[in-house]
C-alpha cells in the first residue's frame, strides 16, 4: 500500500460515495448535533435552575443525576437510551435515531447545566448585592442583572459544547443511525477500503469542528468587545 | 436632625464560621442624622452596615427600621430595602446597562415610577452629579469616581429614607476621592439620613453628627466628631486614633 494508491483510492471513493459521506453522513451528524445542543441547552438550563432550588431534595437529586451522567461512559448511556426509551413509550414506536437523540440530549443537558452553573457563579457577587440592595427580588435580580452578564460566559462555552458533541455523535454509529461515522462503516463494508474511508471521514470531521470552533472564537471576541 | 428613630439595632451578633464579628451592637440612627463609623479593619464596621439592610443576616438581635423589626421570618425584606439605599466600596454598577438604565432599572421594575418619570428623574440626578453627557455610555467608559457617583444616584433614584455607604472611597484613586465625597456631603446637607463606614477621618469630622468607633465587634465609643476625635475616652479609641491621625 503506497501513498499513491491510497490517494487514488480516496479519489475513487469520493467519486463513487461522495453523497454517502457529504450528504447523508454530514447531514445526519449535524442534525443529531443540533438536536442535542438545542434540547441539551434547554434541559441544562432547567437542571441549572433546579440546582438553585431552595428544596434540598431537588438539589440533591439533580446533582446526583448530573454526577452520574458525567461519571459514566457516553457509549453506555447510548446503549441505555437505545434499549430503554422504546420500552418506556412503546405506543410511540420510537426509532433508533430518536432513542439515541434522547440519550445524547440527556448527556449534553448534564454538561450544559454545569456550564450554566459556572457561568452564573462567575458573575461578581457584588452585582447581586447591589441589585438586592435596591429592593429587587431574587427572581428580578437573576433575570435583569445576573443572567444577562452570565450569558457572556455561557454562550462561548455552549459553542464549544457543540464542537464536542459533533465528535461525540460518532459513538452513535454503533447503532447505525446514519451519521458520518456510519458512512465510514457502510463504505468500508462495501469496498474493504477501511483506511481510505477513515481518512475521508476524519477530514470531514476536522473541517466541521475546526470551522465551527473558529466561528465560536470570533463570536467570543465580539462578546468581549462589548464589555 | 429630628428625634425620630429611623433605624435601631438591639444586641446584634454575627459570626462567620467560628469568628464572631459582631458581639452585640446597639445603636439608634435618628432621622436626618449623619453617622460615620470608623475603626480598624476586621472590627465589624462593614458587617454591621450590611446587617442594617440584611445583606448579612444577623445571628441574633433585632434590626428595627421605621418601627418594624425586619429581621424575622415572613418579613418582606425587599420592601424595606427599597427605602435603604446602599453604596459599595467596589461600586457594583451594572456593566451591561447604560448609565441611565442603571438608574431607572429598579424604580421602573418595582413600579415606583413610570418609565417616563424614571427617565426624567435619572436625567435630573445625572445633571446634578455632572454626568448628564454620559447618560448613554456604558459604565466601562467611566472613571472610578464617576462609577461611584453613578452608584450613589442609582440608589437615590429609589428615593430612600436612609443611605448606607460602605467605604465608598476606599477603592478610588486619590484624585477621585474628593468628587465622591462632595456628592455625599451635598446629600447630608440636604438632610438625608446617612450611615457611612469610612477611613476618611477628615470627612467624618466635617460631615457627621456623630462618630461611632467600632473595634472587635462592639461599639467602643461614640460621640460628636470633635469629642471623639480630639478627646477619645477609651484606650482602644486612643490607640487607633494615634495611629491614623
């Protein structure tokens, strides 16, 4: 296997299977990532709020949940989602894509809740004290003073979470959901050109994550400027 | 100054961890009175001030504001805080709002004033402290002295019955101390009830009706400025003043 043959094989694979990689694989990976980020952010915000509850029981349960998710492998969680979610809602006839999405969202929600929590904690306590000293309620202080400032800490971290998730969705190929890594499995199965397929998939992943993290970086700099 | 007691504390105590910072503080602040609180760092001055509007919850004792005990369960603390303006050492202006928005936020949100009233009031206050031309700027463009003046009028916009100042000039460059002190002086002269924790002895002597000397969690001595600063009775006060004057 020389460099030239590898290169030629890559060209051949791209010519024949470009739509498997670029259309199907990329779109499913991006869809899976977008679903995970959006719903993960919603779930994360909810969890972060619950961790600030004045009921100790809720705080304990949510913290335990977040620690459990962070402390177990994502692949394991995907398996659990794959087997459990359809059992929980048999009437809905949930497919693999949906079950895996649910597992990804739950995983991401736990991480996002930590992002939001630390973003809120990073806002100077003096801001809260000033707002409360004016007579603002806890809720008003959170909405009008703390959160608008925390968003500047949170948004860039959420962007980075998106980048991470794009890479992590590759684990979903274990269940053949049709993402970019599944494209690799398909093409490898059809052509036995494992190495070449991997290079193609790797390059696409890199382009996706690199350009996205550059975008996040630019966005972060703009947020900093308005400080 | 009138005889009406605006704020009173009775046997106030407060500990952080194992350290008792307040060991039973009793004071009365009369309407229209200007009180300066001086003393060594760690003596409990700031904690005492922050207990008055319950930014710190006292462990025991009473905080009585306008005849109501406010440090008990079921009290709507927010309602009382609206009448107690506070100014902090580190300004704590809101960086994500313009100068004018900093001032109008609380009055509008708490429905004390309509948006139009609050805006008019903000402009009037900014004019008085000479920051009218900065009304649409964000606080990052302001100097320390300007930020602190903004913080003062932000509190004034709520039309409080008392103003609490927690070392308002300690974080300022020396050349900016004067501009902030003159705003406070004008307030006191206009009859605002004021409690100010400060290290500016000259200022305390000049504007206050009474000085409290706090050390080790208690009020060691209190008297009119000339009496306390020139003829301190307690050894602890004498020792402190000999170091700072």
